[in-house]
C-alpha cells in the first residue's frame, strides 16, 4: 500500500483503512428504506450536522487544536461548500431522480477525477498500472450497478447517443450524480490545502456543520413533511448513517487523505458499491448476477493494481548522487554543532618521595 499505515501499530491497520468505505456501503443499505419516508435535503442535513458535532466533541476530548485566523476559516468554508453542501445536496437529489445502481456507478467513479487532480496539483505518479487499475475499477462498478440488459444491449448494438438521450440524462438525475462525484473529488483534494492551516479532524467536523446548515435552510423553504412519516426503524437507520456512515467514516477518510497518496486512497472508493451489494444480498436477499460477481472481482483487481502500481513498475526510492553530495556538508555541520567542548582539569601529582 502507498498509504501511510505506520501510524497504526496493530495488526488490523488495513481494516481501519477500508473502514470508511465499508461504513459508506452499509449506510447506503440502511438508507434505502428511509428515502421514501423523508425528503432528500433534510436527510442530507441529518447526515452532516449531528455527525459534525460528534467529530468536534471527539476532537476536543483528544486535545486537537481549533482553527485560528481568517485563513483557516476561509479554507474550511470553501471545504464545507464543496464537500458538504454541494456534494451531499447533489447526492441526495440525484438519488431520488435516478436508479440506485446507475447513481452508485456515477458517484463511485470519482477516483478518476481525483487521480487527474492529484496528477495536476501534486504530481502524483500514476503510471501504466495505475491507469489500468482505474479502468478496471470503473468497469467493475459498471458491471455491479448497471442493469444486465443495458450491458448486453451495449455489446449487441453499441451506444446510440442522441440529443434526446442527453436531455433525458440531465432530467433524470444522472447529471446531479456526476456533479456529486466531481464535488467529492474536489473536496478530497482540498483537504491537502485545508490541513496546512487547521487539524484534519477538526476541519472535518466544522465543514460538516457549516455544510449541513444550508441544506436544512433550503429544506425548510422548499420541502415539507420532512420527518412526520419516519418510523422508529427509519430513525435507527438515520442514526447509523449519521454516526457510522458520516462521523466515523468521514473522520477517518479525511484523516487519511491529509497524508499519503490521494489516488491510492480514493481508489478504495470502488469498495463502496461492493460492500453495498454484498450486504444487500445478506440483509435484503438481493440476488447477485454473474455479471455483478465479475464486477466485484474486477473491482478488487483494480484496487490491487492502483495501490501496487509502483511495485509492479519496479520503481524504488533512489537518492541521487547530487542529493548525497549536497547533504554531506549539512550533516558534517550538524555533527560539528553537536560537539560540545569538554573542560578538563589537570592536577599536579605530589612529588614522589624517594627512600
């Protein structure tokens, strides 16, 4: 893995790394029955605001610093607008306007955008194996989320793209899901700039609060009957999605995103529909087709290729001769500075008495 796991000194560190995507996938299963009983913007606000409060309480108990200065707050505000208000708003509205499978494919294709942004902004190495893995990942989640008849029709007659189809695409919600994916990708990249001025966990909590307030404000104006039809089981599902699917999942994700490879971390997003599919099969008795099982396998292969791309390409951490030469005087100077003078006192011995 090209992500920094050294901070975790126990055998289950990889499980902690994939925990956000496991929690997101299971939260999607929990939210399936809630969507018909509530409104999208209200549900999006529920996932953000209480979760942000929980993260800030945790940050205070662990002694993490609060934002200081206008620069920090401006970065948090931008982070909240993009990854909070826009992402959750587009996602919630898109879910009620598109099929769950197609929406999942579009939202979980954001590792491609993250890879391009990371290559442009941070010069992250992707290489042949990385791009191949990204291609496998998009193919895998497409096999998982798209109906089988669409895929068979694609291979039988190809793709018929007309103006009418594009109009239906924008009207049916896929455009909103694409905007949600781009918002999440930009938010993932923004955390690198935010953490230059404020702690990653604290910034995550504040961005969820500041991003959730506009959602509830808009919901109070354009929506009605937000919670009147919710059942006790719906509140339990909302509680799970808030605590585990938002507070814990986003706290861990943006903590990891503040260090390590963004392309490698974002590639694990391909696991989200896999977990949603598997737990939908276990808990909701949803049957997996052979194409979906093939998609699961391709997704796992893609994650391996992306995270092992440097190893497969034979890249090693090499220090050039120039770097060694330039660093040697600094090392010698530092060593010389560490040599403290030692005061020695010599006492004359008493004259030897001869017999």
